[in-house]
C-alpha cells in the first residue's frame, strides 16, 4: 500500500503499486514518485515556444542574426529556464551595454510570458500524461517554465489536481527535486523522471533517478551523443511506449481519504 497525495489539500491511502520496466536495468523497478517535465511531455508546445522566443527577441530590436543565435542557443537545451537564457544572451552572447541588461531581460520576460499564456490556451494536454499522473502514487511537474505561469495554465485547463506540486523557474530543477526528496522521504531510485531535454536528463543523472526520455515531441537534437553511456536511461519514441513499460498492482478503487 502506498500513500498518494492529491493536489495540496488531502492525503489518500492508495492500494496500488507502480512498476516501471527499466531498459537500463532490464528489470521492473518500484516507483513511488513520478516527475513530469511540461513542454514536450504534457503539452506539445516546444515548437511554438521556440517561435515565441524568436518573436520576443525580435521585438527588442535584435538583428535577425541575433534572433537566430538566440534560437539556436535555446534549442541546445530547451529545458533551461527563460530567466537564465535571456540573461546569458544579453550578457554573454549579444553583448549589450551592462546597464541595459536588466531592462532588456525584464522586457523579454514580460513579452515571452504573454505569448506563452496565449499559446497554451490553444493547446490540449496530452491525455496519456494525465491518465498516468492520475494513477501514479505521487505525481509532480518540474519544468523550466515560469512557476506562476504554469499555475495559471494548469488551472485554466483544469488539470492542476492531477499533480501534488507544479514547480517551475526561477528555482532550478535540481533544487526542486532535492526538496521533494526531503519532503516525501522517497529515495531517488524510487523515482521516475519523464522528460525530453538535456536538463531533465542531467537532473535525473545527478540524483540517480530513473530517466525516461520521450522523443515524440522533443526538439533535443543531440540526445544520442549526450546520453551515451548513461546507466539510468530508458528511451521511448511515443507515449504509448512509455505506458507499455508501466504496470500497476492493486485496486484503484480502494483509496480512502485520511
């Protein structure tokens, strides 16, 4: 019997065990904590956000060469926070006057956020992700997206109660995951991180959690070389492949509120 926490208001006794068939270990492992990235996992939003980044940088009167330079930087690791990306770009790549960096970053953040809210409102969450989140012992989102924005988007789509916590930037994924381990007492080897970007993989590798790379909506170009030799990775082409690797033992109907 595992304890399942739904939303942030109640705790359920949930008579079900989740098992994941790890390709890295060639066996099934017990999973108590399931982590989802957002873009490319719960929403098919990666390509739209890349274009939103281009439009944001272009609106700040950056040259077209600079726009593409930023887009390529973004695509090198889509999971990195926008706060980090904009600051790095204007400080180290486009080399604007130091006094202007904070102003440009603030404008970029505001413009990009408004574009993201508009694009998310037109998207439909991936049903496979939601059904898995609903059944897993504890499901959380750890995203590079802005946490305040994520809260709005998940409530707008009425999917926020599928997750114990919905976490985003400016706090890093590593810090969020460490705090979840501290809070729940769940071990890294009882945790599965489903992601599609380098930072997802890097975070899982640091803690020794199981990592499922979902290629279906990913725009991580160098995933093969950057994950080469990793001992914690299971690669899946589609969401259907992820679900085939997951089994549940127990009765979904035996949960009772504490």
